[in-house]
C-alpha cells in the first residue's frame, strides 16, 4: 500500500473538515454551519463546495483550505495520520498526478457533453415532444435533470461537440471518443454522483426501445489489441428531485422512472444495469411490474448476495391509473414513469410508498403461499432475515408476520422458528460431507452424466449414468466421490430442463460402432435439413465432437448458418443442435444474468440465433461469448458481492464450449469469422423429401440419438492430447487451429479430405475479403516495387514511403479512384497493420524509406493472397 493509500485509509473526510468548521446534518450528506454550500459525503469520502465548484478527496480539501501544494498537503496529512513517508518514486508521483489530471479531464468532457446535448434538446421540437408528451416531464424537470438529445443534424449556435472537444484539447481522450460514439436521434441522460457532478452518460432512442451505454473500454489504436478505459462500467442514475418531501429513497430500474419520481419530489436511484453498484439508504424498491422486474425482485428477496434491507418497502404499481386529461381514459402501468404520467399527485405517491409492505412481509406472504421445496427454501430465507433483527423489532413484527406466513397461527410460527434454529445448530457442527448440484462431468476417475426421463405420469425423473474408475457402468440417483455427494439438476427447480431449453439424454442406449453412429447422425441431418453432402459429414463429426469437447481440447470451432430471414437458419441450429451435448437453447428474450447462469450450471453446447437479440447490450454479450468461448481458458469476469456482504469479489464465468448459431451477416472482425465453419442459407425451395415442420418424430429420433451418444461418451471418453503439428499449413493459422479438434476425431480418410477441401475454400474466401482492404493494396504496391516490369536498363527499387503511396494510388485508380492513399496513411498501415517498422536512410530527395526482406514480403503475400505479377 502506498503512503497516499495509507493516509486515505486512516483519515476521514468528515473529521478533517470538522477541524475547520462545525458539521451539521446526519446520514449520507453532511454540511457545515459556516458554509451551507459545502457538502461532505462520508460514504465516498468526498466533498464539494457548490458555490465555487471545487471538490475532491481529502488531499483536495487540505490544499483548498490551507492554500498549499500537494507536497505540503501530503506531508501534513501523513503527520496527522501517523504515516511514515518514504521517498516517493518518480513513477508514483507521476501516477498520482496523472490520475488527478485524468479525473479533471473526464469531468470536463462529461460536463461539456452534457451541456451540449441539453442545448440541442431545447431547440429540438421532436425531442421536447417526446419528453413532455410521451414521458410526461415538465420543462422544469428537463432543465433540472439536464436531459439532452443527440440529433442527426445539430442546430442552434453551439459548435459541434467534436469541435468543442478539439478546441479544449480533449478530443483524443478515450472518454471523448466514447461520448462521440452515442448514436444520433437519441435522448441523452446525465448520470451524476451524490455531489451532482456528471460521471456517466447513457442514451435511448425516441422511436423504439434501443438503449445505449458508453463503451467500458476502447481499442487504442484500433486493431492494436491494446484496450484502454473509456467510460468505465455502467453507473446508476441518481435523480435531482423537485423540492423533496419525506425521507424516501426509492430504487427503480430505469432512468425515466427516477426522473418521473423526482418530478413528484421523491429521491430515487435507477440501477440502469449497474448490477454491482452499492446503493445506500434505500427505503423502497419499486421495480417494474413486468416479468423481468419481478424476477429481479425475487432475486433481491431470496438471494443473500443480492439482499435488501428487511424493512425496506416493496412497491407494487397499480395495474392502471386515470389519465391526467381528466376524462375516462386510463393508462396501463408497468413502471414508475407510467404511474407518474397519470393523474398522480405527490400525496398519492407518498400514500402508496407509506402503505407498501416491507421486504420481510412480502417474503412471509410468498412463503405462506408456496408449496413443497419452494416453501421450505423461502421459509429458511425468511428466518435467516427475521433472526437477524433487533429483538424488540422482531417481537413487535411477529404477530403480523405470523398472519402472513402461517395464516395467523403464532403457535405454528414459533414451531417453525424452533425447527429453523435446530437446523442452524446442526449446520454449525463439523460435517465432512458436501452436497453439490451437477449435470455431470469427470471427477476423481468417475465419468458421470445426468439423464432426464419423462414418466407416464408426465413427471420428470433424473439420475446419473456413471463409468467408474474400474470401467464398470452404473445407474444411480446420486453419486458420492470422496467427501462430496453429487445430485442431478432437479427439473422441478430448473424450468430450463422442463421447458426444453436444455436437452439431456433420457437413458443409455447401445451406440453401435462409430461408423454406425455417424451414419445415423448423418441420416438424421439429411432427413430434416437441406445442406450439401460434405457439410452433412462435417456437422455429423461436429455433433460427436461436442460430446468430447471437455476432454482437453485447447480450441474449438463453431458451426454457423448465415442468411436472411426465412432462409433456414433456425432449422439449421435446431436440427444439428438437438443432437449436441447438453444443448442449451437461447433466444432474444434471455437476459444477461440468465445466459451466464445457464452456461455456468450446464456447461454444454450453446445454441443461439444471434439475429434474435435486438438490443445492443444483448448483441454485444453474445459477440463477447462467441469471441472468447472457443478457447479452453475463455472466460468473462463480473463483480458480485461477497456472501458475507463484506465487499465485492470477482466471479469468473467459463464460456468455453461448442457453439452453433445463426446470423444474418458475418462479423466485422475477420478473426471472429475465422472461428466458424459456415453454411450460407438461401431462400430457395427445400428438397421435396424434407418435412416443412419439425414433427414429434423429429424429437423422438433426436432423443434416441442423444441416448446413443451418451453411451458412446461413457465408453470412449478419455483425456486427449492433440498433436499441434497435425495442421494444414496451406491455410490461415487460426483456421488450421480450430480444425485440430475435428481432425483428431475424424477417422474416415475421405471425410478428412472433404474437411480439408472445405477449409481451403473458406480460407480463399477470407483472403478474397482481405484483398480489397487498404493493407492489401499497400502489400500489392510493395510486390510491384519488388518485382517490376522487366526493363532493358535495371532500375533500383524505390522503397520510399512516397513512392509506395504513389504505386498504391495507381492500383486503387482501377476500381476506387476516389480513395486518397497519402504517404501518411501508408506509413501508418506499414507500421501498425503490417508490422514493417524498420526504416532506411532518407533517399537523395530527403524522403523516408523502409527496409523489407523477401521473407517478410513473402509472408505478407501469403496472408493477403497476392502473387508475383505476370507481365506476359
């Protein structure tokens, strides 16, 4: 820990300010008797004087109060805190100064952007109409919240935001680039901290429901692989309420909800997807009435890591409310914004808030109505919270809670409490046995896999098929390995199984030989899907690979269908996906949390139609999973609270695994494209023998094949070691890498040749795409200079950057004469994209030159598919 960090740890901002002024107030915000514009926030250890605009941390306060420099503040505060100052290194001093400078620049960028967008909104009739008519906000609210707009064609007297940032010398800051990436025709929300200073911007479009968040990081420079912080993680939205009344602090989902409650004088914070944010002093939770909102509320009530204050009140919005036009019209209410758009007064809102039940009361009601395992889990969670209350509070609440939980029976309530306490006492004892829920895997020499069988009563039964360390096969309801007892995932608790979103074998059936199994997989694909014969073979082996992907492969390929709507992408992913190992079906309505949870629990094959995901956040998540998920160590990290609520911890979600997906177009990043073995779908007529609909016969056949594949896995699964030299050196390294896993399980020589031929054609396609890029044009210019047209008088090669640009411009003139290939642009391409960094001496005309040998040039020619010129 550095001396600066030690001083901050030992010095409280409220104590420091209290040495100079008389503190007033209590709770989240303090003030002073001498300067009422001086505000102190103990939770964040910051201060701000609104009359002068100054603020910051303890060092900023000391420098402001004592009119000294940072070094003096450091020495004085170190002495006060009892911190021994060692000699601060130049790098530490530079880092501290850089942090302060960056913090100041970020504030200036956000403040400048907020003012610009707000000014644009005020001169946009379209944006004003959206805010006042659709959202029901007054002009005073718009001004107070500094709501903005990013029009396609800016108007008014203001300069473009880019020009303002450039004039201020901020245009190259990553945050400035992030702010300038906000799409046009979007309302812009200014997220401020407790001091009212902007810390983040978000946006949503006027038409539709597309939301936009500033990028956390950006690649600087583009294509370099160097990611730097831009806007940082999402931030909650804290409203600026009209003269507030009452001590309410309401937690809502979206920005519009918080703004609308602020218009009614209630302090509110919107999470806005900032799941890791810690929001203090919440008195009410008022999530949306829709399924997602109620799902989030359930998590808040039942998960200890997402726990809310037990006496915080849970608001349920009325289903409808009278329209403010005074007539008979009503508004259907989904959220706080809908509620505020009605004929709602501040008194109405305060009455709703005051009469809302507490979280503990809601939990008691839910437990009282639940049945079986759900009831037991909710009762346990209820008493976890109840027993943590102050004794006086608990005794006072007991009759009401007994009424909700036990239909008024205090005796039953007391018996449940006694049973809970007995269980807790037993939990405190040392038990050597652990219980884990698992869909299966390879542990301690045991290979075990879950099966889900539908009984005649329509109930779902689960069990494991196990291969023991001595190669015996057993069918068990649970499996003990050492001190751990493994239990299958219960379909009564996981609707992903009962709803058919995750597919399992129903039992073990003889697989037959590998040839027979592959023949039947191929026949199934041929019957239900219209793809070329060679792709049927590749897909058949890919299905087999999914049942062995966890055997030690470093990288995996994906299967992908590319095509327009109605061209057969869904049939493609369902037909092949239904045979794969633990197929996990995702759709456009799945939330980020649902996707992470499913991947973590089942660790199977991801089946997804990327075009189903409409929002930018969802699409970005799917792209991230696809980008990282083909590598054995691919993971996505998220912050989450520790189980004891003592802080945050990093949670790692493993996204490695086979994937089959459909999309309407390829990726912008060719590296991601090269992970896929792609089939292009068309809207042509299906083969006449293919059924138009997937009938019950389809699902029965798929189930039986999964059962046979389970048998094959149990018999032949072993940790593998792939020979890294068994690659096709004639194609791109990444393409060769992803086919290693497939090549390792294909035994048929003809199919191996088909795969190799397919990958070579796909390699040529990717190279063709590259040949039209600017780097390819520069490489072709280098080739023409190195291999000039034969001449009677040999002329030395001109390797000046100016000449390379001139030759590149000649090449471009044949198909795109409007593109201007300048020496500066060529120099950047040579250095940043082609890796040619060696420079020669300036030539006689004073021009910069490069040094490139034949091996380097040959490698670039292969990479971009460029041959020596033929002058015949």
